[in-house]
């Protein structure tokens, strides 16, 4: 048997090897490139690995008793690296060739227009789940703090860095990745006054239950609330429901209805419509189910419709012949009683959620205080963007005539918000028109339809990328629409 003093060397070597395997096993390929946010995350990981290895090299104990006393330090370091293990390789896999970085960067630029968000960056990582997700960076900051309690020189987690997971299968798409706006909302919401305000309202709603709760459900809910542990569970659940609604509405306010179109398609919600755009009653019940951590998809979509109806975007939706827009209009006809009756277990809780919806909308108003909704720019530039797409032209810069002379032309750079919403509208309503203008194309061929949908997405993504280059600092100042001529009256 080995002597007692061999134990530290063996355990320290094993931990050193584990850290090496976590970091070294995720090395990037020779052609991989990453954005600034991902680079910051990798820098944090590499600095953390270096400080941990240095700590291991200097780790000493006088005897077996001291080893047993300090042994938990090694276990804690390994545990924290296990958590980081879940993120490092997926982040390396999400290089700029594998993710729609231009689209996400464009949405992030819009995010930075919000109050107190001017320095925020988002790094992407791949996930095997068909679901977008946000890593709560407050937890990662806590992990970095826990490292520093043991390893004094360990780095802090970068300020203003968010991490978003996206399905690995969606790397080539543009419009589907509008869903990252929801994950950015989680970053904006967590740990802020917005979260504290909504949680406070949730607690108040349980203290004073709405009058429209069924008596039997009210009695059952009051009984649960009398148990402190069950009350805490209910408040946590309602807070998560409220956060999901907040993030959906945030997504619309951030990038417009293209977020909702992506939401509808991701969850195949138009399945509830018949061929004329009416609701198929028999299809609704299976989509009414609320879950422990989020409301039903139909409820969430309905709240998106309610928000959009109060925004300038609704006129576009009302005139749009696509099934997605028909669904948005149909959602307004579903009563709250339908949601309650379709959820025996959660019926009373849905009434409580209904009571706090105004507070969630108010939180959205606070988050977007004095932020331009972008509709006026969209309304002005959308016809030109769609005309460019119909002619297979990347709409990086738009030439718009204001007179009859050749020189009577102004040049504009469309924002990512405009490009995504114009592109999404084109995708929903004009793919057949595009294909019809190309000799020999078959509208009934799904592979060919997909080919041209992908081309439209590529043109939009390329335009957003070009727009990003135009706004980089040149000669000491950014170039944007403010520097370009304006349309003549």
C-alpha cells in the first residue's frame, strides 16, 4: 500500500489532469473564429485554469491530518469545474461558422440601446436540446467568487457578459434565431428591480386573491397558502410564469413581431387553424396545458397578440395574409375561462397570473422607457427592403428616390430590426412570388422552396453583417443613419 504522504500527490495530480482535460479537450479548430463576447468567456476560463493549476502546484500539507482537513478544497474546485464543463465545449463548438453570429450581434446591438445595457455582450453556445436557453450569469459570478475563496488569484466572471444556448441544428437559420431575444430578456430581468417588482406583486396577489377564482379552487389554494413551504413553491412558480411572459413581451419590444413569428413556427402553433384561418376547437385543448415553470404556449402567444394590438405593428399584422398573422388575430378571441377550464390543477393560479399581467406590462414599459420602437423606420424602408429581396439583392444599403431626376436619391442603412421584420414578412408572404420570377422553379418542390428561403435568410444576415461593419468606428466616429442624407419632403 502507498504511504500516507502519497495521497496528496495522487489527488492533486488527478485534479490537475481533470482541469487539463476540461480545457484542453475543448480546444478550438484551426479555422474557428469567435466574437468578442465568446473571446471574453474563453479568456475567463483560461485564466481560471491557470490560477487553479498554480494553486495545485503550491498546495502543501504537513501531515495526513492536515490533508484531511484541506481535502474539501480539492473537492469544491473539481465540483465547480464540473459545472463549467457543461458550457466550455458547447461554446467552442459555436464558432462564427456554426452560428448566425451576424443576426445575434444585430439583435445585441438593439439590446444595447436599452437603459443601463450599453456595454452588454452575448456569447453563444450550442445545446443538444431543441430549446433556446439563458445561463444565469449571476450563478457563474457566484461560482467565480467561490473559486476565489479558495484560489485567491482566480479571475472574476466578466461584467456585462451574457451566455445564450441555441440548438446546434439552427446554426444556418436567421429568422428562427429571433428567439434569442427572449433569452436576452432573461439576462435583463434577473437580479434587477424589474424582477423584484414582479415578485413583490406576485406575493401581494396571493395575499389578496382575485375575486374571480372558483370557490372550490379558492378553498384549495387558501389551504396551500397556509403552509409556508407550499406558499413559497407557489410564489416561485408564479414568478417563473411571470418571467416567461415578461421575456416574450420583451422580445417583441426588442425586435418587433419577427420574434412572435419565430415563436409560432418553433412550436408549430398554427396547427390550431383550419384552412380558412379559423380556430379548430378540437386542436386547442392540447396546447392549453400550463407547466410548472412556464405557461402554455397558447397563453403566451395570446399575451403577445394583446401587446402587439396596442403597438403600431398591428396594422401590418392585420393586413398580412399569412397563417401566422391569422393566428395572432384568432388568439384575441380565446377567453381567460378557456385557459382556466383547460387546467384543472392550475386554474386558480392562472387567475392570479391574470391579476399581475398589468404589472408585467408595466415592467416592460420601464425596461423600454424612451426607447424607439423602430416601427417608423420599418414603415419607411420596408417596401424597398422587400423589393431588393425580390430581385435577389442584399439590402445592405438602400437607395430611395424622392424625385424624378437620377440624382434625386437618398441612401439609407436599415437597422437589424428593419431587416429582420422585412425579411420575415417576405418569408411568410412572398417566397412564391420570388420563385415565380425565376424560370424553371417549381413552387410545389419543397427542396426548392427551402433553397430560396435559405437564400433570403442569407441575404438578410449578410445585410445585417454589412450594417455592422458600417457602424464600426472609422476615423474616430461611427457611421450610421444620422450621417446620411434624409428623405426630402
